[in-house]
C-alpha cells in the first residue's frame, strides 16, 4: 500500500516536473540564465497535497532530461529506487510505473488526470526549472534574486527561494516553492523543488 502511494506521488511529482506577486522581471530585463532548449537536471521533491481532507506529505528524487523534441523524467524513492518514468513528445505522453504496462495519452495533463485523478501543469516545468514562467497577465516572466515571485496564468504561485550562485550575473535556480490554492475544481497543493548543483 505504501509503495502504491509512493508510486502515485512520484508520478504526480513527475507530472508536476515536466504548468499577489511582486513586480515581474520580463525578458528584456532578465537576470536569470538564458533559456536552454536542452538541459539535464537532478534534484529532490517534497509534495504536500490533500487526500480525504487530510494533508499528505511525500518526498522523492527526480532526473529531468529535456531536448527540443522531448522531455524524459525519472522519479525515484528517497533511497533511489526508480518508481516511475515519463516521456513527453509533441505527439504523446507515456507514463510507466514499475512492471505495469505503459500508459499513453495525447498530452501529459490528460495522462496524469487519467492516472492520478487530477491534472497538473507539467509543461510549465520546462520553464519553471530554468527561472521562467508565463505570468497571470500573460507576460513572460524571468525570475531573479531581486524579483523572485510570480503567479502563473493557470494559478500556480512560484517563489524562487534560492539560487545556485546568487552572486552570478545570471544565476540558475536552486530551490523553487510552488503552491496552488484550492478552488471549486482543484485541490490545494504545495511542491518544493531543490535542484542539485550543475556541473
């Protein structure tokens, strides 16, 4: 039962890995490292979510490999056991858990909704992990140590808590806190993402 719960969490977190704020820093004033179409990142996740009226907390590790053509994410338990893998291309999303048959859908939001019972903005992580987002006003946001918070167009509040090298001219994110308030259609959720130093 615990393994099933951890498996669901890691798939959820992956879905979450692959969508009142301070004055935004837009691209013309960006102080974050330039956006890259191809990146490889590793890190840790802590997720707080609501289940049967109670707050559940789960942790895990992730590996993120992004190219212009696809995003591949591997989720593992705190001890390093692979729990789930997700592959997202422009045509389809595939989620594999343990020895179960892969599940496929047209997009990752649909897939996670089918698998987990709700949809998460996985595609947002392509930007968020690099310090970028689309703000509630539809403008492109670029985070920096001086302007580190934004609410996205789909209701997620991002806070860039710390940076790999805060004194660098264009630092890379280290810790990102992501939160979504409960509404009539979604449960409240909080995600803490810690990105390992990049070599």
